C-alpha cells in the first residue's frame, strides 16, 4: 500500500466535499497538522482513526485506502501494514525518549560529582556533601531502568 496514494485519496475527497484540513481534523478529533501529513503521504492515519475518517469523507475504509476492488485478504494485509508501521513509530519514539532520559541522568550525575568535588576542595564536609552524593542514587536508578526498557524494546 502506498502512503502517497492514500494521502491523495484523502486530499481529493476532502476537497470534493469542500472541507478544509482544519474542518476535517475537527470531525475526526486530530490536528490539522495530522491531516496535512496524511495528505502529503508522510504517514498513515492512525488505525483507530480510519473508520471516523472514512465516515467523515463518506467512504468505506477500503475505499479510503484505495482497496475497494481488492479482496478481504488484501484489505486485512493493508491494515496489518499500517498497524506494523504504527508499532515501529512508537518504538522509535520510546527509544529516543529513553536515550534522552539516560543522557539527562548522566548529566545530573556529572553535576553532582562536580558539586561534591567543590565542597571537598573548599573544606565543606558533612550534610551538604552527603546530600549531594546521596542524590546520585536517583539518576543512577533511572539509568538502570531506562537501559532495561531499551533492552525490552529490542525484544518486541
């Protein structure tokens, strides 16, 4: 199935009905940016949006996807493809978020080590240095949790 063709179907039908991208977006509960991305062939509509989108455009889901003349197996295959692409996009997003979190935690640890060093160099001992060193347990734990999540993503 071709994203550009699906996007063209959406754009053509929307224009035939005299709707703007903003109006169509409001009808199906998404942003006008999402409609724009569909129409430009950048991604498919979310699988949960297909029925409301088709209804808003007075089409069936197979017609919306350009599969009206195809068999049920072909339609099912196309929907599976959309679902697989959604899953891959979610995994990419999660991976980026986990990596960002690990980097932030490493920066927190580095800043806490630096603060501890400043306390030591200035002869400040006791509660301030203990608190600074103790605060490293949170980012350290978060790094472990995020690495575990990244490894679990590989298994999916």
